[in-house]
């Protein structure tokens, strides 16, 4: 399997998005517990949802890049079929 120099960068970006979403979700929980205005809660919740969606799209994009560049040797990982990638992509929409 070829080494992809962008993969660590993709992983870092995905982890940053997920950690940001985790912090935003903690803020939503605190806001609900403190009885915050529903507009503020919904706005924060939308931000959490968006961050998670973007992380999911990054993960799928990375898998697609791997499938395009590593057409054979997948090591221990079972290769994703196009149908599986489509299903994962649509699950986020």
C-alpha cells in the first residue's frame, strides 16, 4: 500500500472537527441544563450537527481517495466498495 502524505493531515483535521463538536455539545448540554434561551440552544446544536457532518464527509472523502489510489493492497482492511461509500455518504445527508 502506498503512503499517502495527506492522510495524517486528513486525520488531524477530522479529529479537530470532532473535538470541536464535543466541546460544542458540552456547551449545548450546559445551556439546556441552565434553561438557556431556546434560540441559543438550537443555534449551538446546529453547529454541533454541522461539525459532525463535516467530519463524516472528511472520513468518507479520505476513504474515496484511498480506494482510487490503492486499488489492490489493503493490508488488514477490507476495501470499501463503491456501493458502501455511497451508502455512507447518503447516511450523512
